[in-house]
C-alpha cells in the first residue's frame, strides 16, 4: 500500500511538471548555472560578473582553444566554477558550451526519472515530451554564437573519432605564451603560434592568423614571435618607467568610456523615476475606489520594472564597469616592478594587456582596458607610450611601431 501511494504521488508530480512545462513555467537552479541569479522577487536576472566568464569561454572555444587551455586561463585568473570551486574540469566547460539557457531560451524535460523507485535521472530521448520556451529569461550570448559553438563541437567530435587522441590534443589543447591574447582586426579571430623546421638549428617561431591555418583566407600577415616578444618587453618597460602617468591616463580614459557614462546616466534617470512613482503611490495608497486601485496596481508594476532595471544597472557598474576596482588591480600588478624587465617571464603581461592587435607587421597595438568587444574597435592616429622595434628579414632591416590603446 505504501509503495502504491508513492507511485501515485510520483505520477501526480510528473503530470504537474508536464502541465507547467506546457505553459512555459519552470524553475532554474541558478547556483548551478554560471551567469544567472534570482532577484528579490524571484525573477531570473544576469550576474554580469559571471556572465563575462561565460562569454569568454564561448569566445575562446570559437578561437580554437580546447577545454585544457580554457581551464588554465580560468584558473590562472582565479575565476571560480559554477559551484564556487577554484578548480575547473572539462565537464563544467562543455556543460556551459552546450547549455541553451545562455541564449535566453529553455529546453524543458531534458531528463527524467524512469521509475518512482529510482533516484537517478536519465536523458529523455523521446520517452516524454520536451518543451522549448522562447525568451524565458535574459540572454547572455546570441543564438548565432551558440549555434556556431555547437557546429564546432560536432566538428571536433568527428575529428576525434577519425584521428588519434594524441593528434587531437596537439591540435586543440596546446598552450603557448600567446594563447587568448593575439587578435586579428581583419577577421576577428586569434593568432596561433607555429614553428618552422622543428628540431633543427634553423627552427623559428611565428604567429599566424587561425583563419589561414589550412589555406590563405585572411589578409593578415605572419609575424615572428621574436619580434613581438621584443615589442612586449619594450612596451612593459615604457609602462614601468611612466607608471604614475600611465595609471592616471588609463583612469581618465576608462571614466570617459561612453558605456560607463551612459550606464551612470541611465541609473540616475531610473532612480529619479523610482522616486516619482513612489511619490504617486504615497498619494493614492489609501484610496479604495476602483479607478485608484487600477492606477495603484499599474504603479506597483511600473515600480517593480524600474527596480529590476536599477538592480541590473547597479550590478553592471560594480562588476564589469567598476573602474576603481580595475585600477586597483592594475596598481597591484605594477607595484612589485620598479626596474625594467629583460624577459617576459618576469612580468604577468596577460593580466596587463587585454588584447594585442596585430594591425600589420609594421604596427602592433597593446590594448589595456575593461572591454572585450573588439569587432568595432577604432584605432586612433596616435597611440600612448609608442615605440619602435627594428628587425631583419634576410638582409633587409624593417621597423615595427607599437603603442597602447585604452579600451
């Protein structure tokens, strides 16, 4: 009798879940989904600090990096996993990469318990109906990016089954001093390190746009790793020598960012609207006639929406747009370095430069700042703390300029 009662309860719960799913009603456990949290009203909102990590994982994967270099990047930057751990694993990375909820949509009933006696869930391959809810919550990435990642995952999976595991590891998981750092302004992809004549005394390292891996598709030029290493060292030393002015100029540039100015303006306007609505509510809160009750209901709805907007803007300003926190971290990076460096291993350059743009062999741009949308970045006529490095190709001497862009 007890077993039959348990079975009946289980069936009723399943029926109730199915009905809720049919109506697009579901509950997301945000503790297990990086990038989302619930507001005070129980609604799903974006945690911008975590969402930037999700976007970075998607960007690195599309740039050709496998789970191993992505994990190394996350752990090197002390970024915690969805469960709050300092160590990541491959299943966490691929769980994020295949989770359609990051597009703002939700596939419901992907798993189920086959029996009321079972505690384990199994994948729903058609035993029960599935429900796809559109625009169920805010999106962190676009559907196009998600689809591109799924296509690449499928491509890698096919290559894995057709080739040796060792070859796959070399193709997708090789970490270099430039991983995730070098950006191509022409096609938007990253540069990968290659080595010519491996094992010989004439072996040389160079950087090549990943679009040109199999055939020439991008107009970008290859560049010697020795040249860009020299430029990085020279740029780092210019920063060390002009540390105080560098920090001051960067602070001014970041505070002048139109995104931050706009966000602060939007927050001020939203807070002013909240005060106005609260004042109206105070005037009619004791009214009992039907008209005022309707107005009261609408004002409460408006206040709720405004407070959500206020929370999102405030959250954005104290996480991804927090100039003070960014400058403090940068000062901590620079503080131990009082003298010029002679090698890259002496300085945490990946924490200083957000990107290095290879405009051409003749111009290298070191980006320092808080933004990561490099697609529409505009290169100014003059760069901050610029310098020149000379190098030889055969017997001809060339010069390559470099400088800093605050972005």
